[in-house]
């Protein structure tokens, strides 16, 4: 009875009010999938009660559709959060790459470049952790066979490939 009255938008607002990690989202999605399967097994398409033939298919379809929608929306929330995280990492890496590609104008700029490069180790480690977490969480979406837009796929591969690019730029900057 509570599930019938459940508003999907309110549910998502309550679900996203707390910051949940990918495991919590996965568990929530699995819960909806298990409930979907239970409804599918428990409710037949029709029931014969004495002389009456009761068509249960519309209620069954509604319940199954609602569970499926909830699972899809929960994964959508995770997808948006992962995209935002990957975009942040890519923006920071792009800023680092552009700074590394800048040529010093003179000998007075060299100490600034050296200071900047000495701080890069910690920054790159934290970005690597963020990027690795985003990539690992994106595999969760793949486990649920979520479609990924071309743009999301490009961001994923940029996030995956940037460490090598930054390392190459770092070595190139040191060599110059």
C-alpha cells in the first residue's frame, strides 16, 4: 500500500539528500531489482475466483514499471554524480596540463615553475584517487547495463588516460 502511494520524485529527493557512495546506490538498486522479481513471481496476469476472472495485469505492470523506474532513476543519480566528479578531475588536469605546457618567459619564471612542479605530486595523487574511484564506480553502471552517452564515454576515457599524459608533460617540462 505504501509503495503504491510512493512518489518517485520525493523518493529520489530523500535518497539524494544524503551523500551515498556507489556501494549504497548499488544496494538500493539491487533491492529494487529483487522487489521487481518478487512482484513478477508473486502476481499472476489474472486470477480466477469462483466464477470470476480477475485481470491483475494492469496492477502488475504498474508495480513492475514503478520498481524498474526507481532502479533506473537511482542509477541515473549515480551517473550524474560520477559525470560531475569526472568532469572536475578532467578540468583540474587540463589546468595542470596547460600550466605545464607554458614556456617560462625568462629566468625569473623558472623558480615559479619549479615550485609549481614540486607541489604537483600531492595534487596528482589526489586527482588519481578521484579518477580511479570514478572509473571503478562507472563499472558499477556497466554491471547494471546502463547505457552511457558518447559524451559520458569520452569523459570516462579522458579520466582514464590523463595520468599518462600528465606524466609525459611533467617529464617534457623537466627536460626543457
